C-alpha cells in the first residue's frame, strides 16, 4: 500500500479493525473509530514519528470523514488530532454529533 517518495499513500477502510489505514515505508498508520448509535467516534490517529509531517494523518482523517459523509454518520472527535483537523477545516463542522 505504500508508495514511492512524493506519492500519496492509498488509504483503506479496515472494517474488521474499525480503522482507516495505510502503510508507509513499512509503518502502519491508522485512524481508529468506534460506531455508537450512528455516531463515528474517532478515537485515535497514529503515524510513526519517523514519517510524520507528510500529511498522512490528515489523509487518514479525511478518509474517515468522507466515509461518515457517504454513509450518513455523524462524528464525535475523541482524538486531539481529529479535533484540531476539524477546527481547521470548517466544511467538516456539519458532521459533528
């Protein structure tokens, strides 16, 4: 799933693990969620320090938010990174539970 330098990684929805994920240079990067009564609680975003600063976390969170939009879910940002991301992207505010 990882890509050559300069390319965007492919984000996949791992339904069994309740997360959006990708691998970059062998590192698993993820945005975990829990579904509760039609609300997607985004609980954890993780990118290894060795590969931070490439926009990987942002792409993971955006994939989760795109999924919420497509499936009619509301979002509860439990992860500090997701809260900051949603504040910086006002177009995501309509997803808030």
